[in-house]
C-alpha cells in the first residue's frame, strides 16, 4: 500500500539529511498498529508481479498501537497501548520513555519530526 498523501520531494530531503549521520547516531522512531478487522479482501496481478494499491490512512478503530525506538539492532522504550497515536501520546512517550534511553550525539529520525532532531 502507498499513502495518497506521500511527498517524494520531502522524502528525498529527509534521506539527504540522514546521510550526514553515522548509523550509531540515528535512533529510528515509529509507531505501528494491529487491527484484526483490517485486511485486503481480494487482489489480482500477473504471476510474479506485486499488487500495489492505495489506502487513505484514515483512523480505523479498534486497534492496538505501539511506539518504539530502534538503534543498532536494539529496541528502545517500547510502549504499547489501545487506541491511536496523536501528538499528546507521542510527546508523552518521548518525554517519559525515550529521552532517558538516548545517548549524547544521537538524532531521532521519525516522520513525526521535521525531519531530524539532533540531541546534544
């Protein structure tokens, strides 16, 4: 699935900034969710070709949500909850869970930030 709201120019700008950091400096942050009621009903393609479709990205309930950091093959500050991530939940997670696990010189890479936040 590809999001209709994607912006390839912003994606490239983000990649260019990432290239200025070493791997150990980047803490990847993202959320993921599970919803047992959301699945593709059907799809067809030529044998050996991938099916590509778009989804709106609108919020669907109920769901289990997780936010986590990842750096050098280690998970940081895993947070699981029922519901959706909004700025209040995300900022709470950053302040209460993630910041205490970060090291000097690391940068947070996430679609929630614009585009990288270096930590001193």
